[in-house]
């Protein structure tokens, strides 16, 4: 197609509402040329709306494609990091468990009083600390007991909450104290209402020695890292 025919075809396409960019691409010419050829073309209100709508759709498609590419990029990165973590941490030794538990107690454990007390709302963290006490510190399971703290708005589902903790930790009824209900009304109700299982407090009977030992572990780590 010679230049004259391209110009006539470009004007026809433009009058039908095709964008300058798409015309240039279709005819394999510069956008500046198409703009010059079509500068005097009258565009009706309907054609202008079509051009605007087409531009919006293309822009939206581009944004969606960009979002999808970023999402896939993130997924690939997470998968790579997951594989690296699996290679670096194959299993957890008792020594690893001890050091991790000291860190957790340093952050979330009670530093006062004469009993070992650890509280958290993360079920996995409670399971880990429970396992540490029994397997590393050789505390009898019968000497470990639990008290649930949860807002009173969860009273209607308290049986399900207690059953969740009992099943998760393989607890006997004697190990679970009567729940403590927080009476302050929350300002916000979260979407995961039925997936919240409160804050669990883990305590050990007659554990002044254990409490003192954990505090000495923390003290020693402070000294070594100072």
C-alpha cells in the first residue's frame, strides 16, 4: 500500500473511532504521520465516546496484566524462599527448641512472680511452648494448665473455642481452667470472628525454679550479645 492509500485508509479508520496508536500500528507508520493525516477529521460525539471507552478498556487491561505479572512474580519469589527455608531448616533439635523458647519467653513470658507463665493468641506458639516444657524441660503434662482469656462477645461459641484448644493440645479437662471473659466491648468486629480462639495462658504448677532458670537464660543471652 502506497503512502496516499495509507493516508486515505487512516482517515477512514479515524472517522470510525480507531485510535491514532492503533492506526499507526496497523499501517506500520509513525504516530506523528497518522496525527498529521487525521488532524482535520471530524469526530462525532458517538465516535469520541467510543475512542474514550476503548482507551479506558485498554488502560484497564494493561493495569490488570501488570497486576497479574506482579502477583506471579511475588508467588515465584515466595516459592523460591520457601524452598530455601526447607533446605536450611530440615529439623528442629532440642537445642534449637530451647533457644527459640527462651526468645519467646523473653518476648511474651511473665518476668515477675514465682510461676512460669506464657501467654499468646497464636495457637502454634502455644503448642511450641507446651512441647518445649514437656520434651526439653521435662515438665509433666499434668503440671501444666491453661486459662483462656477471650472477650465476652464470644460466649455463644465458647464450647467450640475450648474444644479447639483441647483438641489441639490433647488436654485433659483438669488442665483447662474456667475461661476469663473480658467485659470491655471491642470497637471493631473483625471478619475472622469465628476463627479467633482467644488468648491462651500457659502456666506450670510449683514452677519458681523453672521461672528463675528462664530468667537466667535471658540474662546470659543479654550478657553474650552485649
